[in-house]
C-alpha cells in the first residue's frame, strides 16, 4: 500500500534495502523459505537487517563490532554469511547474492548455496 501512496520512494532511500532493491525485480512467491530459524535469518540478510554487531553499532556509539566466533573481524552480514570460520558448515559460495537467494542475471538461484546459508544460520 505504501508504494501506491508514495511512489515507492521509501525503498529507494533505505540503504538497508540496497541489495534487495537491486536484485528483487518481481513481486512473486519465493521458494527459499521453510519457516525455520535459518529462513528467518535469511530474510533478515536479504533485506539488509541481519542483527549483527555492526548492525547494532549503528544505534549506539562505542559498541564492539568484533566477531567473537573467529579472528575478530567486524561482524557484518557478509562476514557471518560468507567468511566467518567459526560457523559451520562452510559457505557454498563466495557471492553474497547467491548465498541469500538472489538469482543471477537470468534469474537462476543457487539453491544449494541458499540451503547452506540457512544451515549456517541455524
């Protein structure tokens, strides 16, 4: 409903929705969700709202953003999904768009990579 009233400008202004805006071209059912905890976290990652330390640091100054599971790199969505050695199993891809279920230029999704992301998030 908000798209009709405002012309969709809110989506264009929200930096958290950058990847979603660039990759989600059609309004359609997504076949990657299965009502699991991993699916819930996958949704947060796709919409730029995964609750990492770096995400929370935007709301409070002086917050520690270091990942406690590995070498102490900044805990960002990309780090958690693609790089953190403290989370198993290892990711099936090094492409964020593939890992969170956005298709390639032809719309093909890497379903094994998405499942691995959900498994890592659970």
